[in-house]
């Protein structure tokens, strides 16, 4: 079977579905240049703003969440591109001349003012960028100015700005949505009504990493104070996947999925949830552009193994199995099956089952036994067993 990673979205050809997300790895033309040489299919440039938009960065900008010394996510408070519109105007032209087959998306943000948005779009219309991405979703700094997430959490303003942009844009327009809303589908519907061509989701999840308990100072300590920031990386992946699926359940427009993608398997999950291509930021910031090699190889091998000729065959696979809780078939129960040879008799499953309500597992004569009259098939014991001795019946 001939497998291809190529895909086409809103008339744009992608040599592969892996894009750099708008973020520090796309803050410089030189960096994007290197990433393209290493195999990335495209890049969304760091969000461009009108030159007169005042932005002062705080220092430091990051703190991390670690699990046994492994970084599982960032909280960042970085703002947008500090380069001029001319820098991006000329830089995008340079990149597209050098790499005509790579996809370049201009991420933009402006104050809630028709002229400001339309001027930015008109200036960048005159570049070979393939599309615009409207950043309605930065959760820190910009909402205080009434932009970023302040736009993406309000369906009416999101509709209005998308409409302004669509009036003048000569390119497809993707709207980057915020996960920090109670109903992302309602915002997606509003921008679709304003004729958006597609979505990008998710931007960072607003969060607070807390204090250093030795000093009682903030972990993200900006001269003794801190602020809520944007969380990213693998810790946000389930939120991103949920948002992408909810958008897909309400719209057939293309989605550029992102949020916690660190492996090709994560990318497949996003495609199954409805994404047409994926974007990556935090994993690149932790391990460099070179991660694209294993991503391309892994995805291609997987498609080959599955007998699929391309990623289209995977799209929406998760949508087919998503239903409401009410409609889940509730029987038979998924009882645990204990592998007594593997079991280390540590009793952890017994304790957890005892203390988390059901009291269905017991240690009797050195063996774990199950009382099916008490077991509700919740599945928790499987996940706490350190020996991997419990599977589903
Ligand atoms: C330090 C940092 C800066 C970011 N800057 C932007 C930005 O300028 N524009 C934007 O749309 N998203 C920005 N993002 C969000 C990312 O593009 C991406 O949506 C988010 O981090 C989730 O993907 P990830 O888990 O792969 O990082 C930024 C993220 C980080 C961590």
C-alpha cells in the first residue's frame, strides 16, 4: 500500500500534517528556516500585532510541572511577537520563496477595532502566507487589554472580528479558540457563522502552578508577585482532545488540533478526534525541532500497519465512539481478572478498593479474591496494581 502523509486543507497542500504552533519556536525567521530543513510541514508564526500595540514582557516567563523529574507541562506568561509587521511581511516572503512547498500561517491579533484588524490583514494579504490564524485565545496579559482570550470567550465579539477579517482577507481564515470557556462549540459556531474557514484548538489552558513551599514565594516569581498563566504540554492533552472533538461534533470545517502533542501517537489521537493537521509547541521547546523525524516515521509506519493510505482514513474515528453518558450501554460490568502468577500480594488493590467505596477485593490465604456481588467494575484496581497483574475480564 502506498502511504502518503500529504493532506489538503482549505485548498492548501500540506506535505505532512505536522506544523509548529505559534510560539517561541516560530518567533524568528531563522528558526522556522531550520525547522523546515528538518522536515516540518509548516509553521504558524508567533502572533503578529500592530506595531503600536504596547507589550512589556515579565521575567521569568515560565515555570514547569514535573512528575518524577519529567516535565509534563509549562505555565507561561509570554506575550506576542515583538517583531514588526514589516519583519514578518518580508520574512514570510523570504521563507516561501525558499520553501514553496511548506505551509506558512500568519497568526494575528489586534485591539477590538475594525480598522486595526483590517489594516493588519490587508498588509499581510500581500505576502505568500497560506492562511491567517486569528489569536482569540491568549489567556494572560492580553485579556487585560480586552483582547486575546477576552475575545475568544465572547461569542459575539468573536463573530464580529471574524467578520471584519473575512471582509478583507484574501486567504483562508482559521480561528484559534480558547479552552477556557464552558462551551467551546458555541464559540466555534459563532465564528463559522461569520464565515471562518476553520479552527485551531487549543491555545493554552489558564492555570496557576502555586508557591514554592520552602520560601512561600510564587513558583513563577516575578519580583515577588505572580499572575495566572497559560498551561501547555502533555498535562493539557485530554482538555485539547476534548475541545477538538466538541468542535468536530458541531462543525465539519477543518481543525488544526494541538495541546500536549509529544509523540506521533498523540498526533493520531488528535486526528481521530477530528483534526485535519496538528500543531506542536511545548514538546519542541523541550526537545527541539528534531522530534519531527520520529513523528513522521511513526505516523507513516502506523498508517502502513493499519493498511491506510493516508490520515484521512483516521479522521473522526473517535467521534464515531463518543456518545452521551445516558446512551452508554451499562452492562455487562467490566470485572477485573487477577493473574495470580504475576500478583506480588502487596495488597495495594485490596486497600484501594476498601478505601474507595466498594470493598470487593480481599487477600485470602495469600491470594487476592474478588466478591462479584460487591464489585461495580469501576476498573480502578487495574491502574493501581504495580505488577500489572489485573486486567479486564
Ligand atoms: C511560551 C509560549 C508562548 C506562546 N505564544 C503563543 C502566541 O504567540 N500565539 C498563539 O496563538 N499561541 C501561543 N502559544 C500557545 C501554543 O501555540 C499552543 O497553542 C499551546 O502551547 C498548546 O500546544 P502545546 O501543548 O503543544 O504547547 C504559546 C505557548 C507557549 C508555551
